[in-house]
C-alpha cells in the first residue's frame, strides 16, 4: 500500500488542496534531525527524486522559542507537488506524518528589510482576520525571506490557497500551507518503513468539536516533539 493510502482521510483531503499552492521550496517545521545539510540531503534522495538541496531553518513561535525546520529546494514545481503527493515524510529510516494547519501560511520572497508591522498594515487592506505574522531564520538566527501568517478565519486561508498567491505591497508572493511533522514510532510502521496505521494521538478527555479533531494544534505538536526528545 502506498504512503499516500496510509494517510488519515482528512490529511489526504488537505494534500489535494495544498497541491494547488506548492512552490519549488518546501518547508517543514518540527524536524528531528541534528546532522548537516549534506547529511539530510543524503537521507532524502533515496526516497524522493528531484531534490536539489536542503537548508536548515528555525521558526520563532509565540513564546519566542526557536523551532527547527528545513527547507527542501526541488528542481521544479511539478517535482515539489509529487513530493507532497507521496504523503508521509521520510528521512533515512524515520517516518513522519505531515500535519497541515488550516489557518496558517508560509509566504516566500519576503525581503529581510520588509518590516512585519508594514506587512501587517498592508495585508489588512486586502484580507480579513490577520492574527499574527512571524519570521523564519537561518542556523545563525539571521532573518531569511520566509514568513508565517496566521489567520483567524479558515475562509481567508482557503481563499488565498485557491488564488495560489498572496498580495503584499502590490506584489504576488509565493505561498504554501504551514506544515509540521510528527514522528511515527517504529511499531506503527510496516516492514517497508511506511506508516501502517494512523499515529495514535491522545487527546484531552474534554469533548472537542469535529473540526478541532481534524487538525493538531501547534501546542500539541510541540508537546509531541518535546516527548520525542525525552
């Protein structure tokens, strides 16, 4: 069975939507990898064709903490779409589930000299419910040309995904959904290393709405990531 077939149904649906806004540079947050960029590249190439290079990044969360991320540069948009379409993410023998957040985007080609306050002011003229804007950084904690935008309304996110771009200062900027990784333990993988079942995620006993059960919150992803490091 293919890795895409192993994905939870709601995750497959998100993949089909997000493929409309895939750029040549894919970004994944919460990456448990301590090696060099070259080591990471060697771990990806046996599983994915068209990987040009990889760059380690950081994203600063609401608490000011730096979360590890990677940027995978593909040789074409088509190859990037095929990368996402394969489903779960693999590095060497480790398998990760890709979680897509329904109200958060990563925007590329945003100059390091463009102030977040000015970007926020400009966005409010065209889009409703901008909640927060945050930066990505390189390994030296220097600003790079990607930002994260969080929205209050899923409808705003969906509209931008359908447009396949976001307007900032009158310019169309490349977008992609904010994607986070959750490690799938070995016992949940088959002999081929692929996920054999949906990762078991224990939620609070407090009742939750159907919509909230479809997506991991950023706090929950961070909790899972912390548990993996223990």
